């Protein structure tokens, strides 16, 4: 039972996993463009829930006013993949319950 739930959560086949990865990347890109912009302090951050790219200013000449964190980028992508798997899993369970209820009425 536990192994079956894990298979349903992550996908039964490679095709299902690839589709989930594609949709999670789309979701990740959409959420990435949610920008934290604090104009009072000139601070910009990209990525949610982890900020993988941050910029600040005003930036003096020849100074680096940008920071990026590849680990936060990977963590964001993994989190959004898991969120998408959870949503698909829950929707599948709800759909299966509705189908079972219809079959029981017949």
C-alpha cells in the first residue's frame, strides 16, 4: 500500500514523471517572476520560497551589487516539483473517490 502511494505520488511511469517535471518547471518559472521589490531600500529578490538571486543598490561604479545562490535555485525547483506531485496526487484521490461513489450508486 505504501509503495503504491509512493508510485502514485511521483508518477507510475517515466512519461508521468517527465510530464510532472515539465509542469513543475513551468510553475517554477511563473513563481520565479514573483519579485520581492523593496523600493525604499532598493532591494530586488527573485525566487520563492528561497531567494536565489538578489540585487541591491544604489551600486557604486566597479562594485558588485548582485548575489546568486545555486543551492537555493535547486531547492526551489525541487520544492515546486514536490508541490505539483502533491496536487496531482490529491486530485487523483478525489477523482477516484467520485468514480467509486458513482459506481456504488449503479
